C-alpha cells in the first residue's frame, strides 16, 4: 500500500472500526482560536473591511474569469486591497460563546485551524518582509523584515518565478491540534479540504481588484517550517499562493 492509500486507510470512518474518542469528548480544554500575538511586536492596523470600497464583480463573472496567473505587473497593491483579500480568505465575522470563530470561509466544525503569513514585496505603506495576519484583531505583525525574504520564499517554493514577481505571496499554516481536538486523526483530511476553501476564495476575490493568483503546492516542507521557526507537529505550512496585478499583455 502506497503512502497516499495508507493515509486514506488510517483516517477513514468505517462501521467495523472501534469508535475513537476525541479530546473534546474526553472533556479536555479546546486550544485557543488563534495563536497569541508575539509579545513586544507592535500590531499594524488594516483598513476596516466594512468601509472598503471594492468594485462589485458578480460570482458568475468571477468564476468565469478565474484561472491561475503566473506573471504580474510591477505595481503595488494598496492597504485597502490587502485588507479586502485577508477578509475574504480568513475574515472573522463573529466569535461565538462556544467559543468558535465564524469566518468568511467554511471549516469543519468551525475549527478554523489556519494562520496566515504574508511574504510582502509591494504593498503601499508596508516594508518588504514576512508578516502574520491576526484574523480576530484584523491586524498584522511583522515577523521577518527585509527584501531577502523574497529570495528566501521564492527558493522555498521551488524557485518558481511567480513568487519573485508577486506583490504578495500568501503562506497558510495549519495548527493541527485545533482540528484534532475535535476530530482526532480524521482532522488531517479536514485541514487539506479547508486549505482548498481558503485558496478558492482568494482566486475569486482577486478578480474584483484586477489581480491574478497562482496556488502553490510545490514547496520544501521541512525547510519552510524551519525558516518560519515551526515545530511541524504543532504548526506547519500547508499551502501557498502568489498574487499580483494582472499583466496587460499575453500571460500564462
């Protein structure tokens, strides 16, 4: 049995399998809804999603236009556009008493196990570098400054040119226990399903601001986790996507 089939086998539901009790069912406390902000690092406010003036694009049009774009104009995005994209991909609409977050994307059991990091090259008002998005606060924190991050992340994404050309590359990370707490090992299927939900929202939202997106599954897992300082049993890079203004001429 290959490793892919083994994963499906080990995470399956079946009538002949003994019921596996989750940590939620054991009465263990649920993990935080969001990793805490880094102490001592100031937060950077983003424009309020409720006040953004973004062009309307109907869903049918956005779906029809959607395709992967690997070349981008050398033009920055505004802070308003970045705020809009973050809201569409991980925006928190409410925190319920349960507690859980209700967001702009679906997630199994409303577990929302993702954290969003951004490799920013060209956003007006932000220095180049890697940032973390704090979804509940709708703010950013600077993680790693400098233009070298562009070369680093491009290399970690298998030296794919669209990363080097992007205005911003989204780096989604999974905090697995946030999902495991409720679903045990089945949670890992949910993580990968949820990643698709998030990235599709990015593709569709980008159409309203004349941007293109290219999803990235080819990246160096271990090296990327080490670069961002993660213990992969607790947090790991699950998906990436480059984004920038669409080119005016022929493009991929």
